[in-house]
């Protein structure tokens, strides 16, 4: 079985859906498993509806109407006859999510988020599955929530690998074309859970691991894995081949082309990963595999924007030792901060992290009772793998460096923006 993952950019409109068909026609459809994300920016749009639910109930209806209008526009382009059954299916999904928002009693943001935002993937796969059928490509639409089982730590779940493997293994041996949702799972009570932003790559890896897949291909709007994000860096270059280890390092430091959790399941079973352009499917793209040297071996740049840099020192100038560091990390965990860099001296501890769930005020209040706290919000964290002096100089360019950390192959710079 081959696993193909198509992200939101690849199916952002009707033309993108048609292009997906062309990719399948070129690559074939036998023994293929499609994992599809929400269309375009619909995850963001549904997040806005969740925020409105908690902050301004009057804004929920227009937020949901915008999401519905977006999908209906795509439907009208792909299925000119509004009598087509897909319209009924799409409206049923919108009725479900509106029904949930009407009867839900849970005050927990994470729970509501997962129940609502997951409809982006359910809508996209419903539309694409029907369009594949319309174009004569036989397919089976699966609800991935039946197969990927997780705990109930909403928005940041752990996969129950034993149960998930049992469920997905039932699909092995089939020559069908399957289509399913990325990003989603379900807990033991069958409530929807999500695997984290950009989690559709991880979904593809989970399925590949459980089916002992031949390969995984992530179809992107770039030629493959580049040495930098072209949105922020000029003159980027394609990495033709990289090892699992190198790809894991790049993902760990924040390279957006591959989800950080994606690579380890593939590495364990040595399943090749390809990152290719859905605009030029015949091009080779990037191959990720075992024992492959970085080709070409050039500096790789990673940028994480809107980070928080925090420096702690003890109020009595005593040493920051294991007990303090353990306590600090527990608080970072409790407030769901994603730590990207740490540095400590005898009397201070610095940490750069992503305030992904907006809980910084609570964390600062907690820490100020015991430590002297200085922090900078909105900083940028630059990481350069295989750096050289020219690569570092290109980043500095008169900027204010707040923190620098160097290793043998990697340098990290926290820069004030």
C-alpha cells in the first residue's frame, strides 16, 4: 500500500481538487491510501468559530456561514447540479457541527476545539471522495476516527498504538483506493480528538506503520524539502536526499515541510518518505530514507516566529540547580508551552518557547512568586543546521541577538524583531 498525503494548499479550491485527480491519473490508484487535510485555510476559519463560541456567541453564526459558503462555492464548481447527493452530505455535516455547538455543555476549550475543527477534514474528504467517483475513480471513504485511537488529552493527544494497529490492520491486503481524513482520531468514548496542527502528515505515518506500507508521499506546493522556507528566505535550494535522522532534526527544530512526529514511525520500519510537488508530480522531489547523506550538503535555515524568551534568576542569587530546573519544566508542561531552546548558567536559566495555547500570563504569575523574571515576547528563533560563517552573517545583518547557542552542527539565535 502506498500512502499519499494531500495538504490544505493542494485542495484549496476546485482547481486543486481537479489537479489531485490528475496526480492520481499519472501515478495510478491501485493499493493507494489518500490522507487529506481540510481545504485551504478552513482549519483557521473553524478555529475562529470556536473562539467566537467562547468569546462572542453572536459571532458564531457568521463564522460558520463563512465556512459553509466557502465549501458550497467549491461544490458548485465541481458539481453544477445542486441535486447531486454530495450537497446533502455536506449540509448534514454542517447540521452536525451546529447541533454540537447548540447542545454542548462542556466549558473545556480543548474538547470543543477538537469536536468542531475536525469538520474541516470531514468536509474535504466527503467532497473529494464524491468527485473521484464522479470522474470514474472508484474509492472507499473511511472515517479515520474509527481507526486511530488516542487518549483524551484534547488538541495534543497520544496515540494508542496497540488499538490503532489492531483497527488499521483490518484494511491490509486490499487493492482499493481509500480516502480518509488527516489530523483526526477518537478517544475511548468516541469523541473526536486531533493530533496537533499539521497533524495530517502524522496520520499518514501512522497508517503506513500499521500497514507496513511501501512508501509515503507528501504532496506539497513546493518542489520537495528545501533548505529554507521560501516565504522567509531568498534563493532556497532543493534537498534531493536526506536521512531520517537529518529530517527528524530539521522537523524538531521547526522545519514546516514535515510534521515532527511523522518520521519516527517511518524510520522504525524503514518506510521511504517522498516529498513531491503536486504541480509537477513527475519530478523526483526529495527522498527521505535510511543511511542517506544530505545531498547537497548546504546550510539549512529554520525560522520560528512569535516566540517567547524568558530568563529566570533566583531572588536571593542562589544557584539554579536540578530541583529548580525540574520545577520550571513542570510548570512549562502544565501551561502547555512548547520549549525550543534552553540555556542555563549557575544563577540563571533562559528558555525560548512557543506560547501556543496563550497561557503565558498564568505562567509568569506563577514564576514571579519564586524567581526574578524577564521576558521578551514576539522574538524570532533562527536555527541553522550545517552552518558556516556566511550563513550566520546573512542572519545577523545588524539585528539584536538576545541569545545564541552553538553546537557542532547547529547554531540557534534568538533575535529581537
